[in-house]
């Protein structure tokens, strides 16, 4: 099996006012924000363009459920379909069904503390 996690795909957290939070980070820390937050670009060991997303969510979002935490990590992975099969065999809780978009495939699991983790097999070129 290929490498499982290849990097951090995103940092998602709840806030009382996502717009104010994005504006604060733009003004004080220079984040290049848009409707979704901020995309950070970097290159992997092979020189391929990769992205990491920073996104504040509304306090009442249900996107992180069943986790009750105010954050969710997104990890970049290779071959999500195979990884989800292996994780299920290892007894990891899979949340929902894998979803596919023009920017990649997504799957969700729960870690040992009940935190929802988003797994993303990215297509970074879709953002450029």
C-alpha cells in the first residue's frame, strides 16, 4: 500500500463570525482570504504544487458531526478508496460515504478521541 497521509490538507475551526475572522487574519496576518478562507500553496518532495486550506466555519455548522469538537483536521492522502478499506479492516470508524468532486475525493473517519478527520485525495490543479 502507498503512503497513507502525505500532508495537512486543511485546518477547519468554528468561530462566532467567519467573515470577521477572515477579515482579522487578512488585516493582521496577511492571509489572502476568499469565501472559503485561505489557501496556502507549497511544493511536495517531487516539486508538485500542493495546497493546504485554512477555513473558519460558523459556530453552528454540522459539518464536523458526529464530533462535538470546534475543529476538524483534513489530511492529504494517496489512494483514498484503498485507504478507507484498510482503515475499516483495522476497526477505524468510517463516517458516511466517500464523495468525489473535481478537486478530489473525500472520506471521513473518527480518531480514538471521537474527533472527525477528513481524508482528501486532492486534485490541486483544480484550484489553479
